[in-house]
């Protein structure tokens, strides 16, 4: 049976509830936080550098061209917004790539209610991977599914 035409917002709400569930929250919020911190730092650095360039460039202009300072800043803001618009998702996917396998496994566990996957963080995994997996299993064990979920 086909879904109603306006069911998209309902599925968006269901997806948001799913990714913010206790077992999945770490794999969603950690890459998103890293991406936000990276972009905030880069935008702050760009603003600082651009301010220095404007301050160095404006004294060399004749006095009648001082209005350019009021045009340069909005152009800079528009440029930054365009760059963020086109690069935020790409950088977010690059940062989140190491977590996608874990996220997919945990989504299956939450949706199906059973965990029949072999552990992803085996003895040959890097130490940060095993630590992240152990931290998630600890939080997962204290959630509604009990310690058998790990």
C-alpha cells in the first residue's frame, strides 16, 4: 500500500527519535560536534585574517573610497555562507565515516531488538575504536536492553 503523500515529516520525526536514542546518540552527536567545532574555528580564523587584511588595505585607498569597507564585509559574509553551505555536509561525512559501520549495526539492533552481529571492535581494532565501542556498550548496558546487548 503506498504511503500518503505528506508522510515525509512523520518519517523525519521518527528518524530523529531513532538517532537520538541512547544507543545511537554517541555515533551521531560526536561527529556532528567535531564538525561544528571545526567550522566555528575555521570561520573565526577567517574573520580574524580578513579583518587584518581590510585594516591593512583601507588606509591605502583614497578617502572617497572608504565606503568600500561597508561593501566588503557583506560580501565576505555571503562568501562564507556559500562555502559553509557547500562544504558542511561533505566535511561531516568525512568526519563521520569511521562511525558509520557502528551506527548501522546499532540501528539494526534498536530496530530489530536483537543483536546477532559479531563485535565490530575486535582485538585487531585500533585502541580508540575499542575504547569507543566499550563506552557505547557500557551506556547501552545501562539502557533498556540490558547487558546482553553488547
